[in-house]
């Protein structure tokens, strides 16, 4: 069934609204029967699954990368503190050992700078990571200054304790570079999939059968649905619907209706209406502006569906043979044009 009872009101899915917008009779015939064109349906499901997997991997990889960057930050800060502690002991250290430590510090700071350069050349979309990297640069530079201070102030340091602390400091820097490398690798994987799916902004939600995402429900309007994914753009939650198969010249009415329904659900969920939704056909994005008139259209169609469910009186709403040709219900449709 396309609807369930909740608080005495029919809960209608956004996908049912899309089918109704395409053709009420096609929607009515689909309510209790499987789709006729199973091959096209399976092809579409495979395409949607591939998109969902890539988007889910982006979220997972970037989440892990951020964790690694936080670890890098703390490792670098720890190295700084240990290094400064070694310098502050004010004892003597041997010139040769100090020179070796200084050279090793220089090698690792060059490696760290290389990774930081790579990080800056890769798209992020999260300003907090930039601030973390700025702090990381200062921490690493401070650690190197502390290490080289042992060399420069060789007449004032006790060898053993200073050497041990500087060695620990270098070890921490090595660990920081290790985690930074893994962070960049994960960002690289996520960046590749972002380019593949042409997604630039932060992904706040992904619909996936494997991960079982949240179902958005509006009991107020009797509407439910799961957009293919939701982007976070300038603190706005923007729903995106991905359509597979043929690419039309512009967004179809039924698809506009569906993405408008998602905008309504987003508005109910977060208390703020998105300025627009997006319908994607392959690599083509179509922006659907969400305003009061489009919201009223969604509510009007919801009421039409409820009346049709009560009366059982559904009819074809168009005179387009092309629609009937591509309809999965054409074989059993009593009103088909061809």
C-alpha cells in the first residue's frame, strides 16, 4: 500500500506522490501489483545503489579522515610540549647528537610540509580543517625549534635527559606524519568519488537500503519519504533526487512534485524551509525553487490522492502517447493511448 494510518490520517509517501503526478491511473494500478517492466526497474535500482554506495563511502571516508587529522593535531601538540620540556631543562648535550637531532627534525618537517601542501590542494568543504592545519603547522614548527634549540644551546644542557625528550618529540612527529598520510589518503578516496558523483558540498544524509537511513515523516501533512541524499549548503538542508534512465530537456512535473515533497519534509524536520531542491538526471542538475506556491501544489495533490483512494476512481491525466509507451503499467491500463 502507498499509505499507512497515523493519528487517523493517511501517510502518503513522496514516491507515491511522484507516481500520482506522472499519471493517477498508473499510480492506482501500481498499488497492489508488482512493476511489469522488471528489467528497467532492476537497472534503476542498481544505478541508485551505486550512487548511494559512493555517497555513503564519501561520508565514511571523510569522517575517518577528520578523526585522523584530529589525532595528527594532538600528536603534534604533544611533540611540541615534550620538545619544549627538553629545552627547558637547561643542561648540556653533545654537539654530534644535537646535530643529528637537528637534521632528523629538518627531514620530518619537510615531509610534514609536503603533506600539508597536498592537503591544501585538495578540496575539503570544511573550514574547521583549515584551522586545524594552521595549528598543526605552528605545532610542528615549534617542535622543530625546540629540537634545534638543543643543538644551538649545546653548552647548557644535560645530555641524557635532553636527548631522550628530543627523541620522544621526534617520535611523536613521526606518528603525526603517519596519521596525516592516512588522513590524506582517505580524503583522496572521498575526493575521487565526489568528482565522480559531482558532489561539492557536505553530505548530511544518504538513502541506502544497506545503511537503513531515517524516514522523514510529517504527521501534520500526512507525508513521508527518503530523499536520495541531502546536502548541507550554507546551513541549508537541500534534498536531492537522482533519476536514472533517459535524460529529459528539463525536470518532469512528477519529479518536481517529488522533490517539493522532500523540501516540505525538510521544512518540517528542521523548522526551516530550504530555498530549493535538486533533481539530477545523470550528471545534469536541475534546481527546483521551493516557495509557497509549490508547497500548496504538494498539499493539493496529497488531498487529491486521499480522495482518489476513498473513491477508487482514478483516470489518465494526459494525452501523451510517449508517456504511455514508457509506463510500466501500459499492458494492463484500460486507458492507454497506444
